[in-house]
């Protein structure tokens, strides 16, 4: 079964093809997804790689240099659930209190 890997500290100009080529040295790559900034479309410097030989990729490629930067390769973790609502987390927030009307 394929495992998803987190690959960090990527040079910002790295393409999905370059990552696929590097990881293909240790096994068949099923998918590469470089994460980009929503507003600028620029790489955020990390990606996810899905492949069978994940353990081999971690031991062989973690710390390897790619375009002058040492990449980090580890097993991807499930994304933690984010709490909904935001803001003041359901607390009263900021309220002004007024006394009884003046006569």
C-alpha cells in the first residue's frame, strides 16, 4: 500500500517533475503535489509524495541536497482538525454593559 510522505525545505523553484525524478531512484512514485500559496501561486517550499517504498525513501533521501538545500523527508501526518467558529471561540467577546435609563 502506498504511503504519503512529507518533503520539506524544497527550493522554491523545484518542479513536481524534479521531485518525481529524485524519488523514482528509490521506487515508483504515484503522485507528487507541491503546495503553493493560494494568493501568489508560488511554492511554499514543501510537497507530498505518494509511493510504495516510503521507508526506503526516508532513509535514502532525508537530508539529501537538492539545488543547494537539504530536504527533509518523513511520513506525512494526518491533518489535525481545526476548530470551527474562530473569533472569540464562543465566548461573550466584547460587550458594553449599560445601566438603567436616566430620567
